[in-house]
């Protein structure tokens, strides 16, 4: 039996929230467990909830979509967050990644595609379209810091292997199978990667890998 994906929605459009909740609850593998109409309300309650994926409006009346991302980042919470916005711009993609978003989508997205994105984010931690990866290639390649000798010594060979596989959207289980190590060992290496690089989540690791030329954005373009 597949695990039910527990989802929260934070959006100040009450009708949109109701319709989206109804549609998602019709899916066999998904359940809406919480809705809020302000970011502040969500932050006040999320620690008491068991949530797998958050669907977050970027611009609400009080501007609290960005507040939620920043607050989760400040608290070092790696909650899988899909940002949905009528103000979607591909040029915002790099900033959304830096703020810890797992995916960034327009509210115009087809409902079937949204379900697929939720499943991908739940399973792999993030979702990028080909167009978004191309934008990332342009945004994150500018003023890229040199990959110094010190940086090379920071990560072990095994950690670099795991980082590359994370960039290929491999799950913990898939990485373990490819490297013949246990999922627990993979998670330990991932924790060490977060500590060594100073980033807070998988998206941050991808940015780190691109900026330090461990992988190229062009390689990422081949993954979708």
C-alpha cells in the first residue's frame, strides 16, 4: 500500500484553496491535512502538523509567502515546498531555489501535471522543468566563484558522488542501490554535505554543486 502524501496549502484565495483541496483529496495517494490563508498562521501551527509537501502562494495580501520561505530557512526546516503563483516568472527561479523552494510553478499549471509535480517533489525532493533549468544555467553561472583547492578538499570522493546523484534527482534509495550502501549511510553523507557546504536543503546543494563546478547546468538539462 502506497503512503498517503500529506499536503498543506497556504493561499489567501479561499475559493482556489477550496477547489484545489477538493481535487487533491480525490487522488488516492494524497490528502489535504491543513489549509491556511496567511503565512503567519501556517508558521504558528506547522510544528504540530505532519506534512510531506507544502503548496505555497508566493504573493498574498500580506506578502507572507516569502515570509514562510525565509522563516523555514531560518529554522533550518527542509520542508518540501512547491511555490504556486499567478506572478510566476522564470527569472525568479534562482531566487526561489536560494530561498529553499522545491519547485516553482504558475497557477496556470494543468491539474494533472500538478499532481505529477507533487509526486516528484515528494519522492525526489525537487522538480525543475527544462525551461527552468536553462534559466538556472544562465542565472547561476554568472559570477561563479572559482573551485579552489580548498573547496576540492572539503568533500570526500564519496560525498561528491552522492552530491552528483542528488543533482540527478536520485532518491536516497536509488543512491544507495547505485553505490551499494544503505539508505542510512546515504542520509549520513547528505547530512555531512549540508554541514560542510553550509546550505540548508537539497536545492542549496544543487546551487553549491553548480557554483563550484561539480556539475554543470548543461548536465542538469539532460535530466528532464
